């Protein structure tokens, strides 16, 4: 299982999924009404390292963090 954590203002509980890559995660989250508006703007980290390819392979025990953009001033 891969742990998915939603950070910042996304306001969604963590989940555990049996997925093999970020492309599978993207497909699942596009159909989630609570997350679909965030899907294109979030950065993605796997085990605390930013990842830029949806083909990135995941393994059992990985942690995927979805990081929304932040504004500051």
C-alpha cells in the first residue's frame, strides 16, 4: 500500500491505496469531487522528494504528499 497525504488547505483525510505509479493516482483523484480542483496545481513528493513524472514507479510503503501552491506576502 502507498500512503497518500494531502497537505495545506486541501482538507482531505490521508488514504492508503494499492497503486503502482503516479498516473494511477492521478486517475483516481480526477474522479474525486473533493480533490479534482487541486489535481493540476499540486506539486507531488514521494518520500519527501519532489517528483515531476506521472510514470514514477511506486512501491509498497511509499508516501506520496500532495502539496498545493501557497501564497505569501
